[in-house]
C-alpha cells in the first residue's frame, strides 16, 4: 500500500533539496563571515602595531609588505627598527651606487619621529663614498629619528690605518637619545668617537680590536654607562675598568694577564670561556656572579679566594646572592671550592651548577673521604640557601652525596632542580627514589627532575 503519492515524494525531495541547499548556503555564508571576521581582526589593528610587526622583518621583506593590500601600502614608511644591508635588501642586478641611492630614499621616507633600533653593515669592498653615505644615515637617524640603539657590523679590516682612524669622527656615537651601541668586527684605534657620550647606557664590543688603554678611555668618556660587554675582543691582554655608575660587566672569550675592576655600583659580573693570571676586584656591592665555561682553577684561585686572595679579605664577594658556574661534582678540587663557598659567602641564596669541568683542565683524583660533607651544616647552607639547580646530573656517588647533604640540611631551601642531559642516564629511577625518600631539612622544598 502506497503511503504517499509520487507527487508527494517529489515535493518531499524538493523540500529536502531546498533545505540542503539552504543549509549549504548558510554554511558558506557563515564561512565567509568567519573569514571576513578573521581578515577584519588584522585590518582593525592600528597602523602602529602593524608597523611594529613589519619592523621585525628584514628590510627587503618589510618593503614587500606594501604589495599585500592598499591598507599596507605605506606601512613601511613607519618602521621602528631598520636592518640596513645593501647587499641583501636590494636586487643584485642593481649597481652598488644604485642600491645606496634607493636605500637613502627608504631612510629619508621614514615618517616616524622615533626609531628604536638600527642595524647597519659596512663591507670591505665598498668605496669611501658609500661608507660616508652610510654614516650620514646614522647621523640622520640620531638627529631626526631619536635613535635609541645602534648596531654597527663591519668587515673593513683590509682598510689602511689612516682610513680606519678617520672612519668615525669625534663624538660620532653621541646622541641625545642614543642609549645602546654594539660594534662587531671593527678596530677602535682611539676613544674619540665616544667623546661626550653622556647618554650612552649600554656598550658591547664583539670581535673588536682594541687596546686596554683605549678601552679605559672609552669607558671613562661614557660617564653614565651601566652595562659593558666584551666578547672575543682582539688585542686585549689586560682590562682595567674604574667607573662610578656601571652595574653590569660581561667578559667572554678572553685570556687576560690582568683584570682590574673598581666600582661600588657594580652588581653583576659575568665571565665565560675566560681565564686570568691576576686580578684586582674592588666591587663591594657585587651580588651576582656568573662564571660559565671557566677553568675551575682560575675561578677558585682568582675569584672566591680559596688560596688566600688579598682582596677576599676585603669581603668583595661576601654580598653575592647568586652564583652560576660549572663545577664537576666528581672532582675533589671543585667540591673543596663548594665547601669553602658554603663557609664564607654569607649571603648566598641561589646556586646554579653546570656539572661539567672546563675542557682541558686537570681531573683531580685525590682521596675522597666518605665523611666529606659531614659537619658542613653551615649557617649559609642551613639558613640562607633557597634555590639550587644542577645541570648534567649523572647520578654519580659524589653527586648523590652532595645532593643528599643539601636535602637533609638546608632548612630554608625552596627548590632543588636536577636536570639530566638525556633520559637514558643510568640510575635515574633509583636516584629519584632515594632523594624523594630522604628526610628533608625544609618542609617546603620542592624537588624537581627534568630531562
């Protein structure tokens, strides 16, 4: 028996088809609306934010953004950061002079009253005219765009000395708003370019050829300097810094005959891949010492005063609250230095250890008594130490004894972080069980294991 007629079936099919089409149309409309909303989310952003985003791109890509839409056509004129490398940001078919001319137009077209950072490259094959044109860009940005940070990268070591002497005019790095200067791969034959740099706060020399006398004059000229970093500088056998306002000094990749730091304002000293033969540190308010990839003998003998340093008696390290360094916890010499620190550094609160020796240093295999840490519940370890982090933990016997001693005796310890280089380190499971089952000197300590 037929429940419905053929006409009814056709009507039902038509209704179903119309419903399906309506649903499909609604879905398509919803998709278009969502797509429109997504597009609107970007287009509704203020020009200042869009320009800041574009500023993070290389200059060549920032210029290409003008092709995205009419809305983006002029955003490149409002950049807050400029990375100027004429060999990379203009077509290779253009002559060098044409590229420089076009870049001059781009720089002159900037409508912002403020440029936060400019990175500019000088290459050894450019003419003196091109070099002078680039220097004029820097002057323009300093004077007209309130430039705050300048990064200068040079590859001009092949220039004759007389050209190098005249490269940077007197007071070139002085600017009313210029706060930070970084120079890479250059030679600094005198301190004249830094004359009168009263506004400079941060200065970094990376792979720069400079003498200790010129460095001292540069630092003296920058009377408000707060942060100085020296990275793999050439020609530096000695470093002598005396400054009333400097707060942070970083030294990396240097082998010095002598280091002299005199500053009551210095708070942070960071050294890495570094060695010295003698030192004179008069920094009574130093609170953070970072010593990465340093020969332990240098670090122990020259910094912490284990062997009776004259300047240790002045207590320059007694205020240190944070220490980061590489200690080999299987090395008797390094363990001896740690024990000395726990006895002498009265304010130490945070200890970060990389459990690796410095490449090439001797491995001390003196007898290691089982009772080495007994009786070492010093005032510092018990009542001051709050955070300990150990990287490259291997679950060795001496490492376990040191960590066990910490867990049992550090009464205000809040966090103990143990990091393994990879998850297949032998003994991880048993080490975790042993450490987590220990009686704890601090009720609030959190023991974390990370890979």
